[in-house]
């Protein structure tokens, strides 16, 4: 099993875009018991990946509870970097 942050980054190389909620839903079967698979921690991981140039924000919207959902994707260079370090 990969470390959770690696799994989050690797997930973005397999999809068009995702929000923190999407990441949690996609990884909960394997990582659901991890304390770091909670929204604040996942948002922090995504923002860190964006700050490091691996992901970029694609859009945002409000959900039915009026909470902001930010969507990210791995651009080509980011995906190439992720794939070169995480097999």
C-alpha cells in the first residue's frame, strides 16, 4: 500500500479532475481508516501539491450545503513528475 499522499497524487494521473470530496470517495475503500483521509487534511494535501506545481486548480463551485468545492487536475508536466517518482 502506498502512503496516502502518494495515492492522492497518483489518483490525479488517472482522472480528468477531482475535488477533495472526490478524492475521499475514491480512496476510502483502501484508506478509509486513515486519519489523514478527512476533508481538511485532503484539502491541505491538494493545496500543497498545487503550490509545488504538481496540480492546478481547474474550477470551483458551491455544493448543496453552500460549501466551496475546488477542483484540481494534474497537468502534463505534473502528471509526468508524479509518474516518474511514484510507480
